[in-house]
């Protein structure tokens, strides 16, 4: 074996050891009695903010505005019709742009979580703190409840300092797991999602400035089949599923109809726990706290 290959193998082994030290999966997570599968319905309510950051065209901005004017209300009505609770990850700026929608979500019993101040995390630590502090305060002021969860890439130490108990951003495992930013530091629970269960991967034309050759406008029936198969696999395994939708994407009538069929089919099986991210986070922290290291 060459010295170069040996060095490469040693580097990979060291990286694997670091990963194991930072990630702690929850083995054999025990759900409440009668529960076979936990489902988080999560909504990224960012409207046009990401479009603005990317300096996208007026048409893309208008698509984002549709999410705040129409799409979010359709999703809230969908959840109400099925009597399920969701988690609405909301940038702080959305509290200024669409306050009625955020308040309506909170009044309906949905969890309102953080999704950064304006859908970005500044590199400068002082500005990052300012953004997270402003977003947290805006959500608490509007809903009457301080957020405890986030979908962001905020610094883990800062999240813990400001009282957050979970992030729903990484996807290192298929079930909830703990992450330490560095060995010996306090861990943070992560509720994983995967882009295969994210509506923007299938329905969002010109996603992130992509060209026409990269478009992904998919038949809702195909997405229904894919997501149902993902649900069924986890149902059989007794696992976890995090479904990600965006009001400006899934708020379109045809996609709402697909989600309606999907939730109804999920509900037809026994033992499905439709919970908020806070619900399952507190459950994990209670029955399977992180191991001491």
C-alpha cells in the first residue's frame, strides 16, 4: 500500500471517529403507548425572503408572496380538517410581513419555531446573535410563546444559550439524534428531515435560480406515491418521518389535494402520532436523554 493511500485511509478513519464522537443516535426510541410511528408535519414559512436574498426576479418574489397571502391559509385549513398539529418554522421578518398568519397558526395550536431572522445566518458572531435574538423575540411577542425549536444552521452553542432544545436541519440519521458541536460540549437534539420528503425538490420551478434544464415540476400523484412509500417503510420499522412543505409550493390547490389524500391515508393506520416537533423533542429528552461523555 502506498504512503499516499495510507494517509488517505487514516484521514477517513479519523473523520469517522470524530463523527461518532459528535453524533449520538437514539437507539430503540420508545414512543408513548400505542404509538408505532411519529410524524412531524413541518412548514417552512419563508415566503419571498430567500428569493429577496438571492435577488431573484419579480415573478419569483410574487410566487413567494402567494405563500403568505394564500398558501399558508390553505395549509392551516388542511391541518384543521384533519385535526393534526404541525410545526411552522418562521423567520422573524415574517412576523412583520404576515403577522395575522403567524398568529392564526399559534391560536390553532400549532408550534411556531424559528427559521432565522431573514433566512440566513451571518458569518459575524455578533450579527448572528443579533439575528437570532431578534427572531426569537419577534416570534414570542406575536405568539405569546418563546420558541424552543429551530430549522437553521445557527451556531449550536448560541441556540442552547438562548434556550432552544432542538434543531430540525441535519439528516445524519433517519431517527432523532443528538449532536455535539465538539467533544465534551452540551448536545442538541436534531429532528432530521430529508430532501426526498421536501416539496420544493419536486414542485418548485426555478428553485434557487436553477435554469430551465434543471426544472422539477412533478406530477403530484408521483410525489404521493414516493412519500407514501417513505411513510410505509418507517411505519413498518416503527420509526420517524418529517414531512417538509412550503406555503408557496404546496399551497397550490392541486398539491393541497395531494396532501389531503396523503394525511387521510396515514390516519387510516393505527398508532400514527401526528405531533409537533416540540412534542417529540420533549419526549426524547424525557425518555432518552443524551449520554454523558
